[in-house]
């Protein structure tokens, strides 16, 4: 299952320390004039080495398109692309070739395939998300033509969190700091926490909030193709993601229906709702309101300190990882969350057009 989507589909390939990471996009509408600089900007937001709180691995992450584009426009045929890996330190992983890293995919890959690539995690590496950012950047451009905008931001790192709704913040300020948080004061606190944790050889998790505006009512399929279910699947496919909620999410469990129902009213001839506790989705179908959701990320599993574990034969051992690793994935995961949301919404937009 290396393919995501129904009509707008991405198939990704490649490993962290292989020749490169790439993909094939199927189902992209023809005659879309692409902004290649905008696509590269999305990759730049994801790439390593951005600040003192990200991995020091240095990669240009420049995308090379191989097919499906002519004179700057999509042709409707498969869009093939690749990003070459140029800064691998594979020797950093020699000490883990026969050892299972705690909370990594080493053991489960061995159990499934009987073989694994230990260099940087191989296929399970977050470097695979490069392909998602390329496809997501294209999806974003198509959605922008429909008036649909997608933004994500870091809303929590450890115990430092934004208390307010997304409406209380200026989301145009997300890129003003290394953490990608719209609250400058909280962002500074988050950055200092991540930097301190990094110095201790440890890692920390957090939450990314996503907001999708301009979505028309009617996207999503009843029962087994619910929009929120597909969004959840998209987010849970991202490395290190442990939870997804939309609208009031788990907080809804604390209230009565009389306190949380979204009441309809006639808004100058247009049906509207007084609140949006549903998060823009009812019955698995978009209702025209903003879609907002939260994605929980666990702490990075690779610690630059000693941990107890076992080798492939089950012998007790102690592991101390080497290499260049993120102490917190949140800053670099923001564009990945946006990319997965963009591909999901575009996919359902194309599905909806099949009815008309």
C-alpha cells in the first residue's frame, strides 16, 4: 500500500539512504499551470537543517519532474518526479543493523518482511514524506483556484500549548519563527524547550492544528467514505502521528447535546450555523464551514542517549544511536500535514464532480 487517494493518487517510492525519494501522481487534471517555485517552497519548509531545533542533515531537496508536464502545464498523464538524496551518512547506522531500536519499525519490518534496510529507517523514514509534499503542493495550487485554503501550525510542544481557537490567531505569522506557531511568545517558549531537550539527547512531542477554509458543502461519502475518516487516515499515515481529532474531538465527550449542537439559521437567504463544534463535517460530509482538526505527534523515537533493547536473536543489549535526528518533528511536519489535507480534499472534490 504505497498509493494514497482514489482519483487524485500518489504512489511514493524510495528510502532514506537510497538513491532518492520520488513519486507518481495519477489523476491530476490537465491544463493546470504549475508554479514550480511554490512547489519548491513547500519542500524547503519540510527539508532538514532549517534551524537549531531541527536535524543538521543538509539536503537541497530539489525536485526533478520526469513526466506529465509540458510547457509548465499538467497534461493529465502520470506526473513522475524524484528528489535525489545527497547527504547520507549511512555509517551512522552500522551499530543498529542487528539491533531493534525502541519504538521504531525495526522489529515489525523484520517480522513482516524478514529483511529491512537499517540505514535511517529505510522505507519507514520520515524522508518518504518528500513525495507527499510535492503532490500536496500541486493539490494546493488546484484547490486555490477553487477558493480553498489549507494552513497548519504548531499548537503544542510538550506542556506548552495555545489555549485559544485558531480564529484567535493571525495564521499569516506561522512562518515567522522556527517552530511554525502563530503566537510569537509561545513560539519562543516552544523553541527554547526543544533546544533544551535536544541538548539532553532527548526528544519531545506535540500537536499540529490544521484549518481548511473555503470547502463547499457536499464533499465526502456516507458510511465508509466519510470525509473525516479519510482525513484521519491521511494524518495517521504520517510518521510519528498517534492521534487525530476534528471539531470538538474528544472534548465533545464532556458536554450535553443541548450544549454542543450546531444550530441552523437563515443567514440572509443562506443556510448557516451559529457554531461549528462539528468541525465543518456532519454525517461524514462537509457542510461548508471551516474544517479544523488536530494531529498528535509522539516524541521522536531516536534518542542520543543509551537505551536498553535486544538484538535480532533476543539478547539483551544497550543502544546509543548516532547520527543527525530531529528532537521534535513538529516544525517540519507542518507542511506534511497541509500536504495530506490538500490531497484528501482535492480527491473528494474530484469524486464529487463525478456526480454532476
